[in-house]
C-alpha cells in the first residue's frame, strides 16, 4: 500500500471579505490581500478552503459471476410456437398468437420473435434478473448472443430491439436493428444514434456488449466489428441496475406487420468485478497504456486539468478525461453569535463505493484537522437525494476564529 495526498481545489472561505467588519469575528482584511497571503502559503493554490483527498491504493482480484446461459435447447425449451415465453423464466406480452417460440431441428434450436401476424404495435419477450451490479461489486456485465434478422417476404419491414431495463421497469439503453435499411442503432433511453454499421439478413452473427454500471459506460461489437466503445449507456437519471433483458418487435405500420423475425441463440450473461469498483471506473475512461501509467491515471493526478484529481472525480461522479470544475464542493458562510457557520456542500455519486469520505475543518492550515461529525461540536450533516444516482451532502460547521478552513478527505 502507499499513501497519496491529493490536492484538488481551493475555494473561497468567506464570501465578500472586502465588506466584512470586525464585528463578524472574521478579519476585515480585503479578499485580495488574503488571497495573496494564501497563494504565498499554498504555492499555486488560490485563497480559501482546501479540498484534499487522501487515499490508499489497493487492487482486488477480478472475479466473474455467471448470471445466465442458454442455447435454447430441449430441455427445457421445446420446439413450437408460444414456447419461448413460459420457459426458464422468460415472459411475453403475447403467449397465444405465435409471435414467439422455439424453432430449429434435431441438431439445434433457437428462440424467435416476430413472423406471425399481429395487431399490436409491438410485442416483446423478456427475462427478469433484478441484479444490482454495483452493490454486488460486479459492476461490469457482459452479454453475448447469436442473433439474426430473418427477412420479410411480404415487402414490409420492421425494427427489432434489444433493451436493458432496471429493476423498476425503466428503460435504460439498448440497440435496435432496422430491417428497412439494415442499420444498427444505439439507444440511451433519451436518443437513438446510428452506429454506422449494417447487418446482413438471414445470417447468424455474434453480438457482444459490456455495460459498466458503475461508470454508466458501455461498448459493443457485431460479428467482430466495433459498434461503439466507451460510450454513455443511459442518457437520463434512472437507477443503474440490471432489471431485465428484453427483445422487442416494433411494427413499422400497426396492423400491417412484416413477416420478418428475430432469432436468438447461445445467450450468455455474466458479471465481473474488474477489480475494485474504483479500478472498474478507471478502466471505463483510461486505456491499458494509461492505466499502467500512474502519472496519467493515478489517484492524485488531475488528468483533464479541471482542478479535480482522479479519485475525487470518482467520488463526485465526474469524468477524469472531460473538464468539469462545476463538480467541486461549494462553500457558504452564515453569521451566528460569536462567529460564523461554514456550510460545505457537495454531490456524491451513489455508485462510488469502496471510498470513505468526510469533511474536516480547522482555524489555520498548520493546525490539526478536526473531522466534521454529525452531532459533535455543533456540526450538522444532512444527506438529501438528488436523483436515483446522486445524493447531496451538506455539512454546517461552527467556527469562532478569524479564519477557517475545510477539506474533503476520502480514503480507499
């Protein structure tokens, strides 16, 4: 193990010090003079509150969990219409019209969706998993399957979707295959983007993709051709967990479907740790060469020059490769009898596990740092949900001195 001291940013301690009077208990010295003194004391840092992260580096072994695997063989799957749903945990919105089932012969079997006529705008087959990769410390979920889009013979062409939902039944992201132009699209729950890759009808091709639920990134390939790499998975604010996998047939013209259909075979789903959650997060942004270079991906490195070191980017939900100083904690002060309260606030990503964190304060940078613990020394700490992925932490710290400092400390 080794210690790393991460100096991430410095923020103003006392707003509008130019107008502060001696009655506040704080120095009436102009803000610019305080800034100059602190720059002298701290080198390149600006005046105010120092945000520091201290960490211990460690590695964890990669381990895998097989979540599901099937070749749609008998047993338990039997040839026929309406036999995919109702077997091995698979369900469908339609179990009578023959729009899903198992096809093949004595040498192989595969599942199908589509072909037979339907009056519905869409039909689907799905299987629930309700697996939280981050909580289980296996944030990387890998999928593999042989798929084919069997072409229409009636001149009508539809879309076939592969979708990932969370345990609340909310759509997170996926892909779809447009049989009208043979293009493969990526969807993030908000928008759909053409990958620029085309598929060939009636040929089984291997589709693989990996979702990092800790970093909200994913990569995919189709028959060995990359579709996208380290792309944002979910474009909204829904909870990131693996609720179910869904195959959906979207009819282009309701009431007039094509007799095209999707086949699926040799489906595998597994979850891996990728090492520690932090290591998995790093791997979502840095390539193997960068990961091997601590001067680039190390905990105390500010790779994107936004004033936030990598470990703090992880805690605050930032990207170490895209500048965003807006993630930094904020500081306000309020006057109270005998001094002021420091009000420190920051937003933390719930997926940033494996890190302990606390705010510390003191009256001089050379003094001992005192942990801000709720209920002690007049400190209050309030945690407020922001969305399904983020919480806001606000600490109110009494201070009676002429100066005060605070820092955010994280340990892993």
